C-alpha cells in the first residue's frame, strides 16, 4: 500500500468534505483496504493501517447517515465514484514486484508437467482420501485417470481462487 495515499486520506478533515468528496474518499479508502487485502501482509503496521482505514470508513458512513436523518437532499448531479487521489498508487513497488515474481513462479510450475484437478466427489488420490472440491496438482497420467473415473475435472491455474489451497500429489 502506498504510504502517501494512506497519509493523505488519514489527514483529511472529514467534516469539511462535500458529498461528492465523501464518496471519493470512500472509494479511496476501499481501494486502500483492497490493496492491504491483496498484499497478504499481516504485520503490526499493516494491521494498524487497516484499523485506521476502517475507522475513517465508519466516520464517512456515519456522516452520510447524519445527513439523511437531517433530511439533507442528495446532490443534484449524478455522482461518479472515483478515486480521491488518482495520482497516488495503491500498491508499493515491492508489492507489484511480488505479484510479478508470483506470476513467474506460476509459469515455472505450469512447465513442470503437473496438471491441476479439482475433485468432484470424495475419493482416494494416490492413497489420500480427499473430499469433493479439493484441488490436486498431479501428473498428467494421474489426472487423466481421475477424470476418466469421474472423480475430478482438469482446471487451469486461472481457475484457482486466491484463498484456495492446492495439494500436490507425489
């Protein structure tokens, strides 16, 4: 996450923002929270930033609730949600490099001849009992056997969810 974007959003005097500026600030906070989630970092500083951003988010939402309770009409123009600080990157260069390294690592894995299979039903894969929905990385021959038996389907790396774990069959 970019320190400058965090510093700038943290320094805002929220009570002086217009409705379009509040919406832009909300988009900025959301982008920063997404950047934190995407970074995979769980150190104290990152979690402190996340808590601070959530507090800003809460204040922004509360301010809108107060406006609604006071019958303040919404702006007449159609608002387009956009970043408040588009010139400030959400990701650090190091995080971008990490993503590039991960992509290169995946390409290397793809060339090692292993195939991804997602189990459709519970079954035994190379002596391991696996439930349905588990993704296994195995040899092309084993993958073909699993597909023919109806136990699984071959998937691509792009089909793997970010939170999904892949079991490597030996």
